[in-house]
C-alpha cells in the first residue's frame, strides 16, 4: 500500500472512530479531549495489518448494528449502518494491489459483499446479515493469521 493510500485509510478509520463515539464538538470536558487524542494517536501508530483488521472489525460491528436496528425497526440507523458497511467494502476493494493473484479473488468477494449489502438495503432482510457476518469474520481471521505468520 503506498503512503497516500495508507494515510487515506488512517483518516477513514479516524472518522469512523469519531462517529462511533459521537463526540460532540461543544461542551467537551477534559477527559473527552484526552480520549480523542488517545484514539488519534492509536490510529496514527497502527501497522497496515492492524488497520486492515480494524476495518474488518468495523465492518462486522456495522453489520451487527444494522441487524439490531432492523429488529428494532430503526430504519434510519439501519440505512446509515449499511451505508457505512458499503463504504468500508468499497475502500477495501479500491486499495487492493492487483499485482497479486489473490487480489482478484478478494475483488470478487468484495463485489459479492456489495451485492449482498444492496440486497440487504433493498429487502431489509436480516437473514442477509446472518449470511454475510460469518464470511466477513472468516476473512478477517484469515488476515489475522497471515499477519501473525508475516510477523514471525
């Protein structure tokens, strides 16, 4: 991943981190500012493997949030969660290094994920999330193992 893409990923992860905790600009106390600085430093010091795992974790979290929102009939939160999931998958697809054969296989998986997310948003069927989450978790676990073996 070139430096520009790496910096872009860092900014993307940071923006998601802020949206998750929904820290408001006004009325922050000292602890909130400290926590915000801590999160920013954490994102800035992540390795590429850690950032990739964080993106997959965020994707799983957004899918879970969409599933819960659907059960609660909170369609606004559902739509936002599915949209964030699509953004993550698009980002993962856009940053593939096509010099490697596995990238073509990953691209096919990401296209499938995007198709399923479109199907989820159109049909609001929680079964689609049940199908997607294990696939994403398996892919995340595979990258986690690859990251461990690369570090050894």
